[in-house]
């Protein structure tokens, strides 16, 4: 197991030093979310899953909230040579516990 400080992702997003994947961009549009929504979720949210051994790069899931509506929001980030936002979604009630922390 590799050790990685996933908190660095928060710092990178806060400073604007990250990328958004094509997939995440499509998901933002389809879910009527903004870049500010995903940034808010990462900067002020909580890391609820960590996978340092994910391939091809370590990844984690942030639980935050849509900054305007307050809806729960998950943001999946990967530690590529840069910080990458992989996808963003509203947690499915059937797949996640009521508190949105556990599958």
C-alpha cells in the first residue's frame, strides 16, 4: 500500500492548481453543477474514501455539499502527476447510507 497525503488535493483545488477530466465536465453539465460547486465540496467537504492503490493513480472521494442548494455531493479526485477531478455526482440513496458516508 502506498502512502499518500490526500489532504494535498484540497490545497491544490483551493489554489486552482488542478484539472477537470472530460468525464467530470460532462457530469457537471448534466447535473447542472458548477466548478464552484465541486471546489466547495472538495475544500470544505470530508474525505470519505481513500484508495492509495487505485490504478492508474491513487484516488479518493470527497463528501461535500452543493454550495447553493446544500445537496450532498461526491467528488472523486485522482492524484495523477497533477490533481485531477475524475467525476462528480449526487450519492444514490440506494447505493449509499442515509448519511452518504458508507456504501
